């Protein structure tokens, strides 16, 4: 009869042992789009940054959750009086995940590689003003610009500007090596990327020991996985109609914020009939933005009239310039010699805003005589045929890069808008550091592309985050594409 005491003692001891072991120290974070590869310096897909930015790779500067630019691998810097020379002092004790030491030579290599003639960097224009990069010593690198660039530190915070080592560049796409708080573990294509905490991280060691970034493209599957608690959080949840259910469930928290994602009806300006401004203006007046926000996004999103984020202080509300007016759209088509309308293609990548929004846009265009043949494409197809090949008429996509109105100054960009006057505004903006003058130039740029009806400006994409209650450190807004695992922790 004395067996009860030892059994109770054993159970108690087991419970004590199990407590710390069951403490949550990892996270499974889902996102909709799987990246084509894992090298942010060699691809345009923002899905790459979502996985690796601030986790595996780091730059000289970084974006904070509120959009500020702060030092990262660069501990500090000095700027010459003429604004053309930046002297960066690097953090000490930084090593890459393979154990090699980061020094100024790695910075020089990375910047020279990004701006090289044969560079495959999708944002090569960010580095166009760099005239020279020299190494003073192991911890000091000097970057000389051909002209002052008020955006330079901002540009260096992009995922496209992360610092890499020359010896690892050949394998970055499948086995990335960086300096970040997490090391690459495994990529199970079609399913997930695994990361493990970097014990030799130069900065503050993060709380979580590891993370799984899981790819769930189907909105129904995303909802099922979240409700079953198979995942801990979902970045940019793809089914806005489900948000009300999560809000009512105490197991979850809903985080609604803003993104840098201008969702646009991108137009091939070099392809007839879109090379006619009247046709582009007709497109703009054929679109009911609020109907798209309500129908595709269940009310989440802010209508826009130009390519600029409404939360930016320099934003100009130009929505009235392209208000929904089907009669005006038909009249403009008639003026362009297209009274009977025309047929074009509408390429739609996987995100719900594109697929659902595209159905609504096609129906709206049909009302004014424009037949948009819907072509659903996977992300890799979109990058190949639309972004690189420029073989499209219309497409819907969110441009999530931060404050990226400068893309309209690139004639070879995929919507092929070539306006020397706009390019001049961008050149003056790059050379200007005065905040008020920069605001005025940014507002001029917004009005110019609205006046030219370069694209159909639809809405600013909302950031719809869902997570288990107790997960802390989630970015509410998205000044850049990122799931910063190092900022996360579980409430005790």
C-alpha cells in the first residue's frame, strides 16, 4: 500500500522536467508566395525578402517596422559636405554563417557586384550613382557618389543591398550564407524553409531558437491551417473574408496595418493601343476602385490615384482625377478611334488581390467595350513573361518595394513608360537632401504619372496579419517585405 507515494513523486518530477521542455521557443510562420530562390541580390520577387531579409541577410542599414532607416552592419557613417562621399565604419566581430569574418572588402565586393555591368540585381538602379568604393582598412569603407543622392542610406536598407561574401555567391540561391541572427537550415521546395538561430550572431541573440517559413498559396488551405493551429502566424493573410472569424476567436490575434504595396493595373505603355494616353485614361475611368476593394479585399485597402503610399507625408490624393465614369471612358475610346472597343490580355499572378480583383476589373472593362482575356499565371511565369519578357497587355500586381516611384523613371521597366521630364524630376530628387524640396519633387512626380495615366492605380494593399495569441513582436505595418524572426517572442 505504500506504492502511491513514490508514483506521485515520480509524476511530480516528470511534470517539473516537462515544463521547460514544453516552453515554446520556435515559430512556424506562413506566407502565401514561395520565392523562386533565396538570393535577394539576384531576383525581383519580394517573396525572397519575406524569407531572408533581417533573418539570414543584413545590409549596412535596415528598415525598422515604422519605416525608419537605422544603422545595421554599418555602426556609423560620415557624409562629406558636398554629399558625395560616405565613410562607413563597420560593426566589429561580425562573422558570416560559414565562420568567415565580415570586413570592408566584403562591402566593396557586394556594392561593386550590385552595380556591375553584368549585374543581375533587380534593383540595379539603386546603385547607379556609386562612382567608386574603396577600402580604407578592415572596418572602414568609403563610397563615392557621382552626384549627391538624398536616398542613398534608404537605398542601402533594401534587401537588394545586403552584404554577401564573394566565396558564397555561387550558392546563395539554394544555400544562402549571410551575417544575420538565423542560419539557413533546409529548403523543402513547395513546402517550407527552415532556419536555426545563429549562436555566433554579432548582435543581440534572439529569443527563438528556430523558425519555419511555410508556403501556403491557397486561401482555403491557409484558413484551415490557421484554425487547426498547425501554424503560429500568417503574414499577409490571403483570405480577408475570414478576418472576422479570427477576431472573434480568443485563440488568435488580428493585426491590421498598411504596406508599401501599391496595387495597380499595370499597363504595357509600349504596346498598342496602350501607347495612346487616351486609351490609358479610358482604362482609369472604367475602374471602380472601391468596388474592387470591397469585392476582392472585403473592404481592406485604401483607393489610390497615383503610385504612392497614402501613409507617406508626401502623398497627394489624386483619386478624383481618375474617378469611376464609364461614359467618359467610352467617349475617350471613341476619340482614340476605338469606339467598338478592343481585346487585350490580363495576366493575374496567384495572390487573392490579383485573382479576385482581376475578375472584377475584367467585368468593369467589359462594360466600356474592352475585352480582357484573363490568363492566370504562377509567380515564376509572371516574372518571366510579364516582368522580364514584357509580353502582356495588362496585369495586376502590388508593388511592395518601399517608396518606389522611381521605377517610372526607367524606360526599360516592364510597363515601358519613357518620359524624359519625369526622369529629370527623379534626377533632381536624387540630388536633393532638403526635406521640403524632396517633398515638392515627390508630389510633382505623383501628379506627372497621374496626368499621363501610366497605369490604373487601384488601392494600397492592407497588411492583414493573423497569429496565435501570445506571439509578440509582429510587424503591424510593412515598410519592406519581411518576417523578422529575431523580433518575435512568446509571452510567458
